[in-house]
């Protein structure tokens, strides 16, 4: 879009417990979101990190 700027975003979400099944479900759900390019989810560390681009709110 002309005049629209984008910025790179990295977000981390922590949760006490993820199972193997949760890990795959959360990764799939995050990667289905508009603007999310990649998601890394770990049931061992209880984290979900997702990378993407967002439009600036100007």
C-alpha cells in the first residue's frame, strides 16, 4: 500500500506448560495469523516466539 509503513516485530509468549500436541497446535495457529512469518514454540521452555511484520499505526 502506498504511504503505509511496516515494521518488523518479534513477540514472546510464556506459558507454564505446553504438551507436544499444544506445541504443534500453537505453532500452526500463530503461523495462520496475518503478518506472522514464522513461529517457534517449545513445550520444554513453555515459550512461543513469533516473527512478522505489522503496519504502523500512523
